[in-house]
């Protein structure tokens, strides 16, 4: 089949790689325009653009699809189907009506749970036991279409980055299975979404994943697992602003737990050679972090360089 692909981030690039290896003809890849990123403020192509160019697939980067010209440009490609994964823009009716087999979206959740922009991060923050991915028929509404080919995975204790990579690969494989079925004229078992079970995955807000002494250890741990470069888990430890990269709960009967038994929320200390931050109702070990302006390091090395933590109980706070 002739396929037009639309996507932007790493998640979408991994889906595109599966699609390109499937035998279906990917005639073009749409992605968002190059964006200014990094300290150099240089224009950087999206992961999908980089992947498509490496695969020899023509790339289009329209700023909007809401024009007659955009619909005509897509129609000229004569796609049988449009496949979408985290494109970053809602497709208007004129675009949805171009391909005879419709537009299919690889969505990183087990619909109808977590419609919207940040399904994996919301699953982690909510403490969901499972995450997943499915293939969905696109409509004008936000992730409202019927779905099929769901792939669930365990989510407990895993990071958003780990889940995103696995779900992208599984989603790409599921998409290819659906395309193969459509190409063969086979029936696809689409399932309508139960509106009573819908939840929404809003975008992660700036500072939403910052750590807070008033939150529980599990709440703070989920923020760290949901974090990434775009939305870091920030706090201030011993007066130093840091990005926390990994944490772990303290063993209930371990020496570090004994040393922090009397700690109050907001206390930070070096206990049994471990960097520990006390939260509401417990404490966490900081396994790794990145002080502002420095390279990532383990928590023990950071604490060893802080006199306040070596010699006495220090403090930590929100960023």
C-alpha cells in the first residue's frame, strides 16, 4: 500500500522505522518544522526528519495542514492510508478525508485511558500497573476513534523513557499488522471507546515534575520516573539547584533508614554513604543527579562534595 507517515519525536521515528521495513511503500513523511533548541539556538530537525532522510523518504514540513493547498498536496501523493504517531497537530477534516482507508494513529496508551498529549507520563504519574499502545482510527475529536491491536506492558517502577521506547516499537509492529490486514482485505476488529472510562493526558506543565518535601516518597519517585529533558525533576539540595535523574526507596530495615528515622520533610543527609532526602511520610535515596552547570553524578559523590551534608543534616526544597 501507499502510505504517508506523519510524526515528529523519537517515539514516531521508531514507528517509522518499523513501517519502512514492512514492505509497504512510504511515499512521504510529514513532520513539524525544524525547531530552535539548545544553547546555540540553532535550528534542529525532528527525529522523524532525520530518520526519513536516512531512509530516503521525502520529507514535508508544512507549518499548517489547515489550508486547501495542504489537502491538495497530500492528495497528490495518492496515499491509500495516512499513518500518524505523535505528529503534534490535530488533522482537519480535509486531511482526514484524503486517504480511502483513512488515517490511523499509533497512540501510546490503552484507550480510552489517557487520551491526549502525554499518555505515558500520565500513566507513570498515576502509578498505573499497565501502560500500552494501540492503533486508532482518527476523527476530528481528540483521540476519540475506535481502536484495535492493543499491546499492554507492565508499567510499575519503570520510567517514561523506557516505556516510550518499548511502546513505540510495539506500536510500529501493531501498525504493520493492521496495514497487512487492510491490504489483504481482511476484517479488522475495531472497538469503539467507552466514553464512561475516558481519562485525559494533559501536557506536562513547566515545573510540574519538581520534587516537593510535602509530597510522599512514592509521589516524588513517580515524578522522577516521568521526567526527561523537556520536563526535568528539579529541586534544591544543600543550596544547590539540581535535576534528579534517579531515586530509590530506602530499605525499611537498612542502615540508611535507621539514620533517617528522625528526619523531617525537607531534611537532606548522607546516611550510610547514601544521599537521602526526607519527604512526607518517608524518605528517598537519590541515586543520580545533575547539578546545574555540571555533568551527571551519583548521589554519594554529590553529598561528599557538600560540607553541610558530610558534617550535619542539611536541607532540601522545591526548585
